[in-house]
C-alpha cells in the first residue's frame, strides 16, 4: 500500500494541492496573485517529487498505471514548460483582465490529466486522463468571454475535439472487443495483422491522437484557436498538450501496436508528409504572427512524426529530442509576443515588427535566434532537432520521407527569413512600450541561451532520451 502511494505521490500531491488552492480561491476575494504564485510553487514541488522518485519501472492497479523513466521524463517536461508559460504570461493575463483565480487551477487540472495519460498502461485510464485534459482545455480556449474571437475559438475547439474524442473512444472500444483486454501489454500479445478488427480500431485511435497534436488532415482547429484565444492560452496550447500527445502516440506505437508496424507505419508516414507540406506552404501567406506560428507548429509536428514513422527506438528518441527543443523554441517565441505592446494594446501582425531592430535591438536579436532555430539553421538547437530526426529516417532507409522533409525545411525557411527581413531591413513603423517584465525577459534569455549553446554538448539530451527505451 505504501509503495502504491509512493508511486502515485506526484499525482496525489497535485490533486490535494488543486483542491486546497480551489478552497482558498473560493473563500478569499481578489486571490488571483496568491493562487497564481501557489500554483507555480506547486509545479516546482511536483518536479522535485518526481526527481526524488526512482525511475525503476513499476506498475500498480492491475498494471494499469506505470511509473518508469519514460513517464517521469515527460512529466518533468510538461511541468517545466507549464512553469515557464505561466510565469511569462502573468502580466498579459492581468492586462487582459483574465486574472481570475480559476485560471491557474484549470491549468493544473489539465496537467493532472496529462500525468495520467503519460503514465497509463491501460485504455480506460488513458481515456480518463485525456478527458480531464480536454475539459480543462475547452475552458481555457474560451476563457476570455467578452471577446468574440475567443468564444468562437473555444466553440470550434470544443466541437472538433469532442468529435475526435468520440472517434478515439470508438477505436478504444473496438480494440477491447477484438482483443478482450484494455491493458497495453496484453493488447500487444493479442494484436496482429490477422486480427483485422483490431487493426481497424487502431486507425480510429490514430485519428483521435492526430487531432490532439494537430497533425494534417486533423489540423483544421489549430489556426483559428491559436489566433482567437488569448496569447497566454495559445502559448500553452502550442507547447504542453503537444508534448503529451506525442508521448502518448509513441507509447501506443511502442507497446500495444508494436506487432502491427507495417499497418500503422504507412498512416504515420502520410500524416507526417502532409503536415510538413501544409505547415511549410500555408504559413507563407499569413499576416498574423499567432496564425503563422500555428501553421509552423503543424509543420514541426510533421517532423516529429517522421521519427515515429520509423517504428524503431532510434526514431522515437529523435522525436522526443525534437519535441524537447520545439518546446524551448516556442516558449521563447511566445515570450517575445508579450513584449509587442503599444499604448496598452498587444500587437499580433507581422507588419508590426517592421524595423524594430532600430529601437528594440535585444528583442530583434532574440527573435532572430528563435526564428533561425525554427528554420533549422546551424549551429542552433533547431538544426540538431531536425538533424537527429532525418538521421534516424535515413538510417532506416526511408529516403523519400527524408527528401520531402528536407525540401519542406527549405520552403519553411522562407517565411522565417521573411520575418527577419521585416525586422531588420524595413522602415520602423511601430515603437513598442518599454516593458520591464523580468519573468518574460528571463524566459527569452534562457530559451535563446539553450538554443545557442546546445551544439556545445548535444549528447547531454541524447543520453537522457536514450535511457527511456532501455529495458
């Protein structure tokens, strides 16, 4: 019993903390700052609990919940990225009058759902975690009730996400019906290409997971939600749920679907190629920065899926490295958006960046580093992210996928370089307010520092990720 509590300690602590700060928020008026700061402390303590727990594989509750190095890694990545996203967005939240005590609590609830998703070893527990995450994200997408765009984006996300969750649940029920079990390990034993019904179920599950990570052709919600939702919510959507979605996708491919590699590999290759192409082409005509980053994220998901498509541990490792560096780049990119403030209004159009290098040189340099990294230009972190993925793909002799990936990288570089041209070579149009926000500047500094210095010791992340697939 005590061992079970120890394995579940991060989830138990997070649950009790959420209930506690919820009660504080209910009984104390104007408690946003207190709840917000407590939420950040809770995240840091949860990180410490996970780091203090051993990463030895252990299963509890009829082997439905699994703690191992894989789940611990993704939990820490979820918590660290959530901490930086929340920390950098506090001033924006207050400025936009979104400073209600429920805000950080809903974020913590979504994190709790993600924890159960990445630790699940059973379809039922996975789906419960997914719904806890999804319900929280529905609320966050439309939290700015007075803004028509925010309400519209929330409704779009809710309707389409509910549809994908229904398809995923249908796939899960079919999988149970054709294998007779909900446990991932037992499903792997029962699932083979002769079991046509179970293979059919796998397609529905892949559709649901592809929606959660906004992969083509299930990406349609992404640009509208990114543009319509408040920037603080968009930055959260762009980072944390994607980390969780990719973790769960890799877990499904690595355990329950491991014996039907050929059947799902074709689907993942198609989704990867479609995402890379659409992400590269559709972003070129965008005029809104958040909308451009939405298409950019679709493209980056395509690159991460290329690693998954190999069906080999080396490919999975490259995808995890990719998503880790993607998190760093996006935290930096969205932190820069919080500095685009003029006369109390946050600017979101690319044209607003015209010539800002003349009056805001540090912001311009930060954007230069982040955009070059997103484009995959060496020796920045983004280059190594793409390098590891393409190396894994070429190692498995999937040359067509590698060539298409490299071509789309060249195309996508165009719109990143176009923004840099606007920043450095156009006449200054807008002079932004001087914002002395230490948390935003620290987030940008850490992001840029990691991207610049990653080439000095890239094997550090490689060794950590390689240990996740050691039995």
